[in-house]
């Protein structure tokens, strides 16, 4: 079957949704007693300057709540505007203390719906984040990269904890972007 050409945004939407599914697959493969397990204790364990809870659960909560903040900011920022750090302590605490897997899924699905509001013109606006200049479309790919980076962190934790993570690129939907 031939893969039909699609826009960059359509490709992003498909690949980003698959990336989320893949991260969620890792979360479902994590035993309950390993969600907050820390394999190594020391200064060498650092998956980002702003993360306080470096566990599989903490990384998943960080990804989903950051996604919410980034998407909301991208939708509201003016051309040339700054995207703030996606810090929402109330949401983070709510997800962390609740059914974090189900809440993470709900956040992602809401974000995917919100992203559908972006127009082709919106995707060309210039945004700034942490001193870097992006097109809105480029910033979406940075969001994808954020997920990929922390998926690698989760994979490392799973390997150190003998949890046998999934082989990468085994997406459930065979049609690729």
C-alpha cells in the first residue's frame, strides 16, 4: 500500500500521537512497584534541570503536563512572542496524585484536539523559547523531541530495573507518516 503525501503538520500530528502511544506503552509495561523506583542515587542521575522527581512516574507526569502547557501557550502566543516554561503545579500535583496514566491520556487527547485549531498561518509564526527562535511548526517538532528524549530516560530506567522495555518503532498502527 502506498503512503499518500501529507502536510508537515499532518505528519507531525500522526507521529506525535504515535510517540505518546509508545510512551504510554512503556508506562503500562512498568510494574506498579517500579513507578517511583530510582535505580541510581547520585549527581549523575539528571534528566533535566527542572525535574524534581526523576522516576518513571515523574517523567510521564512531566511529559503530559508539559504538553498541556506548551500547546496552550503555542495557541495563545502572538507572532514573535515568548513561550514560557510549562509550569502548572496544580495540574502536576493533580495528575501525580490521581490516576496519572488515565489523566495523562486525557491531557494528550485534549491537546491533540486543541492542536487541530492551528491554521497554516499559525504554523509560520515566530515563537521564542529559552532564547531560541522557532517557527510554530518547528516548536511542535521540539515538543516531539522532548517526548523522545524522556522516552529514552524511561527506557534507561526500565533496562536498569530489568523491566524489559518494548523494542522501539513497534508502533501499533502500521501506516506511517
